[in-house]
C-alpha cells in the first residue's frame, strides 16, 4: 500500500477537470462501492492507492478522487465552500488547519 501524497488541509488541483479543492479525509485505498467505481471512475484508477475526499472550490459538493488525478495547488488562495467550517478553523501559509486534528 502506497503512502498518501497529500494530507488533510492541503490544497489540491484536479488534473483532468481543473477544479481546486481542499482535502478533508484520506483513504489509504479505495473505500467506495463497486457500483460507484464502475459508474464514476471511468479511467479505472487503482483501488490499492490512496483516494481523497475533497471539498470543491466555489461549489456545494465534495468529490472522491484517486491520487493520480491530483496535484498540489500552489496558488495559496483559500477555498470557498459552505462546509469548510465543519472541518477547519484556520487558514495559514496556504493550507487549512483544525484544532481538532492538528
């Protein structure tokens, strides 16, 4: 099993779909249903590599993304998402932090 490249609170950019987001949870390997994978993961990313729960910037939803589709977002700009406060309480030096987790 591969070590996750990203951690909770990191800003990321989706290589294929172009959106920015912040990681709110990490699964060491795919942890969804077979039906979801068959329908949504059309590029068939590996299930035995890390997957991430990401709040999408300027959206209401979150996504579940395979590591190979993400790269660091070095913009240093905050994310706009209504659920941000449920996960983090501060933004510092280009990443989010929570007193609950950090």
